[in-house]
C-alpha cells in the first residue's frame, strides 16, 4: 500500500479512533453519576436503622417508667388506706413520710414517662419521613440507573459500528504502525497524525531540520515526530510563511530511534494504567 494512501487512511482512522476512545471513557465514567445517589440512599438507610434502634430503646424506657409509675401510685394509695387504721404518732409520721416519698416518685416517673412519650412520638415521625425519603430515593435511583444502562447500551452499539469501520479501514495496513498510532491518539488528545508545515510540526510546534522535513515530503515511509511522536505528513507552507530550517535551533535528531522508543515506553505505561482503571 502506497504511503500516500496509508496517510489518507490514517487521517480518517484518526477520527474513528478518537471517537472510539471518547466512547470508551464515557462508558467508564457514566456509572459514576450514580455514586452520589447511592451514597444518599445509603445514608438514609443508616439513619433509618439508627432511628429504629432509638425507637426500640425509647419504647423500652417508656414501658419501664409506666410500670414504675403504676407501682408508685399503688404504693401511695396503699399507704393512704393504711393511714385510716394506724393510731400511734410514730406510725402516722412514718406513713406520712412513706406517702410523700411515693408521691414524689410518682411525680418524677410521670415526668419521665411524658418525656419518653414525646421522644417516641418524634422518633415515629422521623422514621416515617426517612422511610418516605428512602422510597423516593430508590425510585429516582432506579430511573436513573435505567437511563444510564440505556445510554451505555447505545454507546456500546456505536462502539461496535466504529470497530467495524476501523477493521475495514485498517485492512492491509501495518499492525505495528496502527498499534503505535492508537497509543498516540490516546495520549495526545485525539491527534495522532499532523502536518509538517514550514518546517514545523503542527502537533507540538517544534521546528524540525530541513533534511527531516524532506524525508516527510518524499513520502516513502511513515515518519514520527521526534518530539511529540505523532505521525507526520507534508503540507506546503502558506504563502508568506517562513520555512524554519535552522538546524542549530532544532538540535540533533541522531538519537531519534532512542527518543521514539522511550516515548512509546512512557505512553505504554500510561495506557496500562488507563486499562487497569477501566477494568476495575
């Protein structure tokens, strides 16, 4: 396959791969919008459990104070009846004290009981409200989850279409070039092939030597920019645009192969991180 044809296909493939990569990232990110809703629902459920435990403790305390109040009332009433049959001053004094103590306890238990009754009523209302919030949040989350699943399904269907176009377009092309090309697109904001114009790479805007530009212009091989690693194709400089071919400014490209290898190793490490996150 002629280099010109390969470069033209790569320019078309660039858009396909860029869209494919964006879709893959969307599929990974979309479910994260549910996290906030799930956290809110989880918080409501924790509150419901805590309030239910408080309700049970309060109900137990209410029952205990009710029984204590009944005991105090019974004790006071019994002492008051006994007062009718005692005759000695000492017995009367003892009974009077017993009646006072029972009455004081009765009054305190009644206050405690009323406090627990009010607390229990508040807890009952809070639990009722929390239960309603849980029901509402579950309904909203179910609707949102359904929407997310539908959106992901649409994007996966689009991915399959893009994969089919990618396979058709890349047929007969060098697989190593395609592999590097996709890595470049993933790491260079969707741009894997750019022009060299006026001796300048339009991807990183670095000035390249005339000999290097001529190699690109000849179109006999795939050439990668030594600075940004993008694939280059030649474009004539616009009228009035200066050709920047100062070799001293650009530095030596004798280590191009080493630079390219190091660049791809770094990109491979980044890609592995992305893939690991995606799998998680």
